[in-house]
C-alpha cells in the first residue's frame, strides 16, 4: 500500500471542506461486463451479449490509472462483471500500485483458489463475495454450484494475506434469501481472520429486467429484501450491536438508512470517478437519469473533464436525488460528504486506513 494514505485522505478532505473546487477520493473501473456467475439479485451475469461488447485494452486501462494518479485519487476499485476474468488482472493491479493508488478488487472468488498467491500479491484489498454458509443456498443465490471452491479460495487468501501484504475482506450482499444468515457470516469472517466484512443491501432497478437473456436467473421480486421491513430493521440492529465485537466495516450511518428507511440525504458525486469498460467516465454517477459519458482515452483528460462547467452543473443537479440506495454512493456521501453528522463513522474510516495500512506495510 502506498505510504501516507491517511495523510492524503485528510488533506483532500480538508481541501474539499474549505474550497469550492471539489476533488474526488475514489476511482472505480468496470473492468469487464463478463461474469461467470448468474446471481439472482444482479442482472450483469444474466445480461444479453449485446451489453457486454467492448473492453479496454491493457494499455488503455493503464492510461486511465495514469489519469487517476495525475488527479491524486487515493483508491481505485476493479469492478465487474467479474474482474478476474481479464487475463491482465494481476498486471493491472501491480501497475495501479506502482502509480501510488491503493487497489481494491471485488470478486466472486470463483477463480481465487487457483490464483491465490497471484491475486493477493497484486491487490491491496481483495474483497470476496460470500452471501451464505449453505452450499445449496449459495447455488440458489449465485446461480453456480461453487460454494466449496469459493470458501477454499477465501481461506487460502487469508492465510497468505499478511505475507503478500494484502487485506482480505468479505462482502455480503443482503437479499431476502439470506437475511437470517448475515450474523453467522459476520462471525465466520472473524473466525477465519479476515480483515473485515462489508455488508450491503442488493440494489434493484425496474429497467434491469429489460437487459437480461432467456436463461436469466435474475429474480428481483423473489430476492427483494424490501418486502420484509421488520426483518430488515431487526438485522440492522443486530449488525450495529455486533460492530463492537466483530470487524464489520460498513458504517453505522449507512446501516441506519435501512433502519429508518430515510433516504433523505445529500448525494456527493464529486467523491468518486466511475469509469466504464470502454474508458468513459460517468457523470455525475453510474446510474442517474442525466448521466453522460466522457472518454478518458482521447481528447480531454480526467482533470479537464472534472472542471468543465457542464460537469460541475451535472453534479450539483443530483445533490437532492432520492432514488438511489447503492452502497458505493450512499455510504461515502454520508460519511465523507456529511462529516459533522457522521463524525464517528469518519473517524472509524480513518482508523481502518491506519490499521490496514500497518497490516499491508508490515
């Protein structure tokens, strides 16, 4: 992990509080739309092929990281689809680290057991999805019969994580099929010595059903946790109580959103740069009615695009957006964007950076 991450984070945070020129902290890149799972709560693995066409080359991907580094972003995340399906995944991880970026990759873990050493050497924070401890339910939720392979990969990665200077974190997506299991998965994360666990609620959009193919297992009606408001509230209370003893990295402010059902927060899309698999940045965010895409591979740079009047206006236009509950947008908007309301969460984030930094730097 690059040195001085805590200092860089605080410096950018203070800049954004006193300056009218808001600068991003985080960059995420959709490495691919290809996926080797068919999750019942996600359309991507169930999409028609027309939505998967096109990907950046290795050199184009590196150009995006060059621009992230030039703009002094702190963290970059590999998203998907399944990012490890790219043959250059580890190469890109090493390159991003060389540019001074903290690297994070979100993976379903299906290939992890066969590439444990390779992945943990390339990535600072390896986030592996695990939504259940029941093999049959795993097949129901993820659409593939690979529970044993994923658990083998997770535990092998944890075992070599310190040696390879990597933090292995579990990620659990909450849906109607696994709500009663979440506390047990949290306990499992601690038992195996994972660097933590993140939990987030599955996101559903009506239009996603128009993108899936004839073999789709995407079933938003069955998997929608919103049908059980009492169950959600009970779970959130459990998780908030468990944060005292277990390594739950998800913030209290994000969890409280689902306890109260109050999504009346201010969106701060300047906090993150979202880049698709074609090398285009989504402004103001991944999923807005006014989102436009600007290429980072020809013409203007990220730094230039970020300061364009139309881009600044676009970010301001969604500050009162109430239609989104995506974890990657809600949590940073609350913790970093509204620090005086969520100071405890902000200090916890900084503490995690310090702890994980020590673990990675040895």
